C-alpha cells in the first residue's frame, strides 16, 4: 500500500575506499583474495599486511605496485602503530582478518566514523567423530586439516570430540598416520612449517605445559626447539576442561582429544563456548 504508483530498481555501486587488514598466517593469499573482491566491486583499497611476515609483505607491495597506481591500490607496511593510525582515518569499508581481541579494536575504531566492517575472526572449531565414523578417513582428513601450516589456520580443527567406543582406534591410527606423514623426526620433514615467531612459540609452550600439569597425556609429539621455533605435531588425551588449551584458540600444532558418551554431552560442551568459526562432523 505504501508504494502504490511507484517503482523500484537495484543499482550496484562501489562502497568506495576500503581498508584491508590482513594477518601473518597466509600472508600472500589473504590480502590478494580480499583485494580481488574489492576490485571486483569497483572499490579502491589500502592493504596493511602483517609486520610478522615482512619479506612476503614486501613482495605483495612490489607485485601490486607494478599492476596498480597507488591511488587505486596501496600497500602500507609497518607495525601495529601503522594500523592504529590507519584506523583513525575514515574509510567506506574495513575488512579485518585476525583475532577476536584485535577485531574488537577495529570495530571500536570503525564506529567513530560509522564505517561498515567485515570481521573474519578465529575460534575454537570442534570436530565431532561419532560411533558410525570411518576412522581411517577421519584420521587422514584431520592430519591434513590440523597440521597444515603447523595448525596456524583460523578454521583448523581446534579439538576433537570422539565417541568413547572409537577413541582407542582413533588415537592409535592418528599416531601412526602422523609418523607416516611427517616421519619419526618431524623437524626434518619438508611438509611441516614452523611457528611464526618466538612469542607464539612460547604461547603454545605455555598452553601445552598447563595442559600437562592438569593431567593431560601426550599421545604423540611435544618435541620443541625454541631456537628453531619448532613444535612437532602433538596429540593430547585426558584433557581437563579448565586447562587453557580448552579456553583459548590454539592456533598451533596441538590437538586435544576428548571422548563423549552421548550427543547431549557434545552439544552442551560446544554450546558452553563462543560460537566457533567452523565445525566438522
């Protein structure tokens, strides 16, 4: 009734100047894929890559600098203080990939200018393995999904919830498959990357130490080399729910295994936490 006598149409138009803040774990793929979306929508873009991967950031800047004039696409290098200064400016849209803690900072800054925001944040993504599962297939998928990029992936499996009837078979086959894929000495394997820096190495070391102190059992792995920022693929059982490993996003090659009896137990545990970024069954 309100619109009698009128007509409507949709006009697609670019949002305008976009700010793309990207993380260190996929330092080429993430900025480029979001830039593709911005350009496809007709937007200009300023990209701020992570200071933790300066060599890759320099290559991204060099490559894009050869393709685009700086008033269309600009790559801004530097540490977090540069991000802070950029967030003081008025953009038409901000896209951020990273941690929930920094996501709050970005959203707070964007609110000053009523700038729209896309936040792609991490989380504790569970894997549910029930009594009907093909354990051989599950083991192969989880070995790949968890230890790709040494677990430094936002949608990596964060913890396993497995039916108690399948737990022993799963642990045995997962341990064997990890040794098969990465060898008895994973540090020598060309197929496993290292932890990004010493700060994150020590963060993961503390998570592991806290879990072990609270009763966790190391099923495989836990080899560490601080001088090389290396942590081997590690599987833990007998996990206490109050350990830090079950409270924080792991973002590393540590995989806690919890068994369950009923579907209700699974739902209660997952629903007691923040909504995960991904869930695997």
